[in-house]
């Protein structure tokens, strides 16, 4: 074992293909259904929203899908990202574990999101689309798509969850700097937004509501498509550059993870780092690799949700997808990890959880900030509040190793920096942050409204 701090691949080792876990799974993930007919949806149902290339990737069973050269060329601006060994964090924790993190905060938008934003903008441009509407939670996805839109000359319109719009004004400024338009959601601009505002004028918004607004806008105009920053299989696919690079970097390190940890909002950064390793485990067997998904206790889709067909959005404009859900009308409390405030989970992540291939656990807001501060003081990088969940998960694994006297290797995805989230840290230091309660009753009400789907 070396004492190297960061393992960096050369540019020509940016992966040439995305990795598709669907090819290696023991059973296929249940298909999306049309809410009207209850039948599996076809490409034509999705054509008003997405370019055909992405619809094809959504259902592909090919193990590898080639990354277009123009996309790889743009990736070169920040990829390959380094695999860091957290020597000083290990010392601070006095653990025999070896802790590694893949740092995605070096992208132009400051998170893993440009990995898919650039690909999605590319395919939309190829399909002749001039405008994309989308939602954003904390603003990471909106900034990533705004950046990608600027590169390809595509107009970008972002519906930003109200609470984040108010908490994170600089994210909005970033989107506007890239030329995008940013609207607080729920807004008066869509039928869905107006209906929600009529009922709840002070709605703090949610990703489920913002998705409805963006889908409504895209469905109405031929020149406009919709883009989603997480959840869908093609988004998870694009993020697998992270895990593939990590695998190659571990060869440089002459090491291999025993545990992989990622935070889960919709599941894309988690899938991105974990799926290539999971695929290798499924193909080769024999590995004891554990994979841990970490989510907020206040929005616990994987740990507390029901595995069922549900709408991806609050306004019920999307197909039905089978996932761990808190109910599509569940509005999570306004904690700071805005990217983790989604009522559902990627169907593919839900499926592998159901198959017992991954573990899931929840943490409270305060213990995640505490972990993030411990990490920042040791490693000098301030994580995004979402990423703090992965940091907390990794620290707990390292402390378990200490207790058991085991020198295991832990890898986590440091999926973004927190430079636009300093108000959250300020509030944390001032003692103003609280652990938001999970609204049991609200989940029960939202789950009572699950659509009925004929089984079998
Ligand atoms: C968007 C985002 C998330 C949540 O989305 P996933 O699809 O679950 O990755 C987590 N962390 C950061 C930094 C994000 O920008």
C-alpha cells in the first residue's frame, strides 16, 4: 500500500462507454406503465419529452453504450476526477480503515450533475431541440444543465423548488450567468403550479411539483424537451463514468473497496459510483463488497417508503414507475440537503435494494453537518449538504472498522462541494439548524393515494 494522496488517470482514460447495470442483473427491473392503460409505455409515449437516443438508453439491455466523442471532449475539462485517499481523516478518526473519496466537485457546476447534463444536451441538440425545461432542487442540476445548454446553444428554463430559490440565491445567479431562466416553483406559469398555489399559497415547493411544471411546459411545445437530473435509468447510466474511473484508479492504488457509500436523492451519484463495482461483483461473484445508500431520515424513501408503482411527480403527468416511494404528494420538510428532497427513488436503485444487493440507512441533518465539518477540517474540502450524508456513512463505517479492529477499504462519492451552501453551515454553527421530523402522517396520507395497478 502506498501513501499516495490522489490517484489521477490521464485524459485518455476517460471511459469510452457508459456501463449499463441492466445487462448484469439476475432479474429485470419492472417496466414503467402508462397511467391510463396500466400497460408498459412505449417509445412514442416518451417522444414528446425526450430525444429517441435517450429513450433507447432508458430501456437498453446492452452492457456498454458508447459515449459520443463530443461528450468525451467536454468531459476532458474536468474528467477524469481524482480518487483521493483521506489520510488526514483516517488519522482524525484513529481508524485502521483506508478511506477513499471520488471528488466530483471539480466539475464546472460543482457536482456530478454535468456528467449527464452534457450528454442530455448533446442528444437534444442532435434531435433539433432548441429549448429544454427542467426542475432543480438545491440548484445543482439547474446549474449543470444551464452550463450544458450554453455549450450547445440550447435555451434552458429551470423550475427551482421555492425553499431552495429563497435559501440559495447564488445558485440562481449561476444559472443566469450561463444564460438560463430560473423560476421559483410552484409558479403561476403552469396549470399545475397555479392549482397548488391556489390550495397552498405559501407552498415551500418540492421536486415532485417542480418536475410537474417542467414536464407540462415541455409537453406543450414541439421545440421544447424535458430533462431530468436523476432517477431515470439513462441518467444513472451517464453517471457510471464515476465508478469506472474509480475502478481504474484503484488499480493504481493497488487496493479495492470493501464498502462503497453514496448519498441518495434520486439515486444517480450513488449508482454512478456503485453500479460498475456491483456489475463486476454480479459477473465474477466471490466478492464481499458491501454497498450502502444513505438518505435523510426526514425524507426516507428507501428505508421507510413503500415499493410500489407511483407517479414521478406531484401533478401526475409522468408515467408510473415502480420504486420506493413516500407518495407523490408527500412534501418533505425544508432541510438543507435540497437535492435529497424527493419522494421517490430511481427504479433501478429500488430494484437492486429489493434484490438485497445494497443496504440503505438514514441520518439526521445535524449529525450529517457534524460529519461534514469533521471532513472539512481534515481534508480541506467543504462538502455539499447532500454529500455530508455520504461522509457520515463513510465515517460510521470507518468507526466500525476501528471497533472491530479491521483495516477495510471504504470508498465514498464526494458528489459536490458546498460553496453555495455556506448559509446552511452558518446556521449550523449558530445552532439554528434542527433535525427535521419525518412526517409519518403525511406519508400515510400520500401513500393512501397510490395509483392502483393491476398486479401480475
Ligand atoms: C443532485 C444532487 C444529489 C442528489 O441526486 P442523486 O441523483 O441522488 O445523486 C446529491 N448530491 C449532490 C451534490 C447533488 O447535486
